[in-house]
């Protein structure tokens, strides 16, 4: 690791490239090229080749000053390259590429071969790893853009404020406001589906195939909207308008997924403007129901229209028709031209097969686990039979709004990992540096989360107070979400998904069977999950290959 450099090309899924020192490119400190070796002819002085190696000289006349030690002269000439080498074999490769055979080395330097000479040169010259003149940081992102995404994650919640009159009715079976269970069922299913869909689309973007990402979104977003609507319809007993509200919610989630994946945050913010303005106005005056409905529909239609503009709808329909026709032809014993071209292309270029669907499933599981944990943070006591006043909505809002700063801090950590790889001279030093960076980023995130929680509690009408149990639980849940996202960036999404899913199952079973006091159970579950994720992070923190 010491003296090496890992770079990540820009892009959401770019791979990591190891850039060695001079030996990696065949460049040294300058001077004549390898043509300066034995038998070199004219034109050997190329400036983009390896440095010259000294040749034996004729014996000095008697009485002249003694000749300099050839080893010292060789070390001086190759000093910059030898100091930057991470292994003696790099030096041996330079010596051999210059035409120095074992016999020449024995006669000139008194060593048995190029490897022995390289080892002595490596030991003689101290290590020095020069930094490149300009280092591009692929993890540098705008704080404003990340904060904008956090706001976009929260703004849809104002739709429930604006549409509250549409959801009037007797409380749900668990004492929640009318329609709450209907909307939660649709939201959870949509969240899981669109987490999976987003990863698959981002994978295509990482491969540089934006058209394939658009096709994936074109097929997946409507399917997710149908699943979310079906989940809401499966919950009986809700107000009539709650099912239409849930269908609109599912459509919006699909459209928002398309716009966020394709980097159209500002367009989505503009689409949400009518609904957000109406919700703010409804807090100071009583808006008529038709106007509320019109504002909700306007934002929904704007988001869907913007999403459709980003997708190849017409080409997607034609391609779907061709695939159906081709499948019908293959069932009748014929091999359709489209299918044949697809199969032949996949055989010629395996990379064209694209990301596997199974690789995206853990992201959906992680979304389900974290979604349930956030839900229990707000409704845990009510779901276990407590009073409706125990709803801790500010905690859920704080966790959602904090995802913007969390994203920016994750990028800051990954930027720090690149600096650590360049600066550390040993695995222990690298781990220590990464631990310091991790502690700083996580501490800043928790401070921001706590500030959001306190502010939301003060501004939210009739919100329960922030006791030490609620504060500790909020910070532990924030730790779970941030370290889980960090493990995703390490490529270890499966263990993160398992931990979050197990925590959600444990919390669900405790509520179902009435085990313990809900807040204390949630505190214990969050503490266990955060500890498990912290251990996983520490295990990967010192591995340079994890920071790719």
C-alpha cells in the first residue's frame, strides 16, 4: 500500500484503478532512454523512457584519481526511481529492460544477477514517494446539491398536510389517524421496490449505458407504482379517498425515482412547488377541498410529465412489442431476429449482459429494514397500543431530512480515504487515519441529526418531548443508517442488509407479542444494530481494497 495510489474514475459506479510509480508507465526521472545501454545506437535519448544506466569505463591511467564506485554512480542516476519503487522487482525490471544481463552485472558491479543488484539498490536508497502534481478528487460534490436532495426527500410529506381533509374518518384499528395503515403499506412496498430499481439503474449508469438505465426505469417505475397501489388496496377499512391518495403516492414515488436517478433534482423540486405552497398556506388558512385536490394533482402530474420526458417511451413500447413478437416466434420453433441479435451480442461481449438483478435485491432489503426502523421510531408506541399523542413524527422527519448531509459526509469520508491511501506509509497508519476520518464524519452527522430532531420537536404541534431515551434512540438509528450507507459504498451491502432486516424483524416481533416497553425495546434493537454495523465497518476500514 505504501507508495501506491488508488484512483476512482468519475461516475456513480466507476471502478478503482491502481497507479504505481515510475515502473508502471516505464518512465523514470528523465535522461537518456534504454537505448543508452550496451549496443545502443543513435537516437537513444528519448525523453519518455527509463533513465540511463552507467556503463563500464576503461581503467584510469596510472596516477589518476580512483574511479567512482559504480554502485554509487548507478544509485545516483536512478535515485528518483529507486526511491519511488515499492519493491526491488521494479528496479530489476528497469535494469533488465536496459539490456543489463547477469554477466555484465557480475563484471561491473560484482553482484550475481539483476535481482541481487536491485535488492541492494532498494536497501541503499531511502524510500520517497513523490505526490503527483495534480490529484483529481472524484468524490468532491456540492454541499448544496446534497442538501437539496435532503429537502426533496422531506417535501412530499407536506402532501399529507394538504390532503388531511381527504383522510378524515374514524381511527384505524391501532388507533392511528384514518388511512395511516393504507398509506404506510403502499409507501413501504414502493420504497423497497424503488431502492432496488435505483441500484439497477445506477449500475447501468456506472457502465456508461445511459440508454439502458432509462429503459430500466421505464419498465420498473410503472411496475413499482402498481405494486404500491396493490399493497395499499390490500389494507381494508381505510377511508375511500385514502386509496386514491395511496395510488397517487405510488405514482409520485416512481416518477421521483426516475428524476433523482437521472440527476433532475431541480426539476422535481419545481414539480413539488404547488403542493408545498398549498401546504404552507393551509397552515394559516382553511383552503377549500377542491383547491387542495387541484394542487396535489398539479404536482403529481408535473412530476410524472417530467419523468416521462426523460424516458424513451415510444422506443420502449416498440421494443416491448418486438420482444413479445420474438417470444411468440421462439415458442413456435422459430428464432426471431431480435432475440437472435440479443443472444449473439451477449455471447460476443459478456459485459453487455449488464448488472445482475440479484445484485440489486440486497438494496431493497436494506431499504425495507431501515424503513421499518424509521417507522417504528415514529409510531412504535402507538402500534403497541399507546395513545395517539405518542407519535414521534419529528424523529422520522429528522432522519429523512438528514439524508442530505449524510450523503455529503459520505463523500467527504471517501475523499479522506483517497488522501489516506496517498499519505499512509503502513497499514497501521492507514487504519488509524481512516478511523480518525470516520469518527469525525460520523460525529458531524450525529450533531446535525440532533439539531434537526430538537428543531422539529420544538416546531411540531403537540409533539412529545425529547427524553434521553428518545434522543439516544434517534442518534443510534442515525448511526445505523449512516454506517449502513458506508458499508454500501464499500460494496458490503449484503451484511448491512442482513443486520438492518434482523433489527426490523426483532422490533416487529417485540411489538407483535408485546415484549417489553416499546421505547426501551427500540433502544436495545438500535444499539445492537449500530454495534454490529460498527464492527463490520472497523473490519473493512483498514483494507485498501474496500475503498474502491
